């Protein structure tokens, strides 16, 4: 049985839903670039893992305002049930670095509605972050990466089944020429999109999505990876399921392409905060928000267009070595208030000041969820005394100034045409 966030809600467990099927994924024999000697993906183990196959019809595009959200009558679909059940089983099996108890939570008084949660164990017992000093570090097989995890950390493989036109686009390389490989649906997959636990969870259900795990890509966004993360967010029926990304020099701890996902049973201000039109449907956060950034929203069912739009801006930041964080959340359509039934998926992209070497000693580290208003706090005294004013000050120390952000907007507008 799994219990979301504060472990208040129980669900009936199912053995396997109709979209799961066991698949023997050979995780130890594929030859990978940048490795020496015998390849050892997942420490050389072969692991039989379930595959979660989905189509665009499985994406949950609509959600309800939080005022209609009853924690005692939460509706979960089979994706949520399977993810949470497997996460719970891993917790009961002792695979995590610590047992995540119910997190003490409070809403900071103020207009921004920051959600603060005390999580001392994560600060004390997590794996030591890698020493990141630049945005363009290549993948290093000698350092920790997700090919070195224990087999028990794997939850399932994520397997999109998209229409033939999208699969054809996937086979077009960056220079515009078509690959001679067979379409994904007709070949043995060389690399798997794998969902694993975060062994040092920041919240309930905290997982990592590792696109094309065996390809050993550095922590740099790709359009396909963004599409996969957007789709995974929309597979959940729970409006508190969020996903996000930390670039290198933006509190990413591992230089291996991955996204965070987790459940939070609290509304965030960024779900309905004011945005201002910028360019080609892209918005920016209003200047009264403490972290200046870009805002995107899903238009209808066009998840591919959303991924492409976010990637265009993120790719500019990466190529110019500007650290950044991404956050995906359900929310209102731009211009609507928090109670509006007109809801969609919002994606935020924050350019920010780089963090290199040892991580700063803040009460919280301003990364993907903190910039969005969810503040996991490292120390009890800081949790008790934290105010909205202090949180805003911390966020601003890591964000671009208005002058820097305005200059960046001008450059990106030129690139977008």
C-alpha cells in the first residue's frame, strides 16, 4: 500500500496493470562510448524489469483546481498506482539511504504561498555531490553515474509509442539527414528510458527519469528528453506530481542526464502566478516574482511543440554556458486565476547564477523545486524561523538581475526570429 506525501492516503495495490509487461533488458553487454574494458551497466547485472508502454491517448491533459481536490478521495490512475507501489516496495526493502517519514510542512505567510518542508535526513545522508565546475563537462564513466546503481533501484522502463510521423522525426539527425536505423517500434532498443528511485528522496515518490540510460549522456537537455519528461508528467492523474531538471552548475549532483519527479500534495503559487507575453507564445514571469525566468504552457495536445519551444531556449542557455533549472507543474492557463477551470501544464525555465565547487550553505539550495516555491529545508532551526522575506532574499541571490535578464531576453528574441 502506498501513501502520498504525508502518508495519509492508501491505495489498493495491483500486481501488474495492463500496460506493464516483463521484459528482459540486457543491461550488461552493450558496448558504450567512453568506457574501458568490459561494459557494466547497472554493475554488470541483467535485470528483468517491467516496461510501461503508453501512447498519446494515455496522457491526462486536464486537471481540477485545488479547491476541488480532496485528499481523502484522491483519484489515481494506474500509472500513479504502479509508480507509488514500486516506490513503497523499495522503501520497505531498505534500498533508500534513509526512511522518509512524514515531512513537517508549513505554508509561509505571504503572497507567494511558499511551501516549506523539513527534510533533515536528505541533507545529512545523501550521496556527496560531484564537484561541478563548468557547464560542458563530458560524461565521465569513472565517476558515479546511473549505470552503477543497484538493480533494486530500478522501477520500470518508460516506453513511448508515438505516431509514425514523430518516430520519423526522431530518426532525423542534427544535420538534417535521416538515420538508416529501423523505426523504434521495429527494432530492438539499444538504450532504455529508465525510471529509478532517488535513494535520497526530497519528497514522497521522488524518482529519477534517466532517458536512454545506456547512452551515458551528460546532464544537458535534449528535445527528446524534454518530450519524455513532459509526457511522464502528464501520465500522472495526480495534480501534485511535478518534474524538473537541474543543469550543471545549477545544483545537479550527477553528470548523467536525468530529471526529478515527485508528489507534493500542496498547491504552489507558480501554478497560477502572473506571466507576461514575451515572444512566439513564450511568456516570462512577472517582475514581482523573486526568480526571473521563462514560462511555457501546453497548447491543446501539442506536447511535441511544447518540448521544442522549451528546448530552443534551454539550448541557447546551454550553448552560452548559462546555468538553468526547469520545473513542470499542472496549473492554470496563462492569465487565469487559481480557481479557474481552464488548466494546462506549465513549464518554467530559470536562467541563474552558476554554483560551482562546494554547494552553498543556505537553509535551502535554490534548485528546481525551490525556484518554483517548494522549499525542502535542511535544518530544524531554519525551518522554524524561515519567513517569506528570507526565502525571497535567498532566491534572488541565485537569480539573474533584471538588467541581466532583459539583456538575455533580447538575445533570445533575436535567435527565435
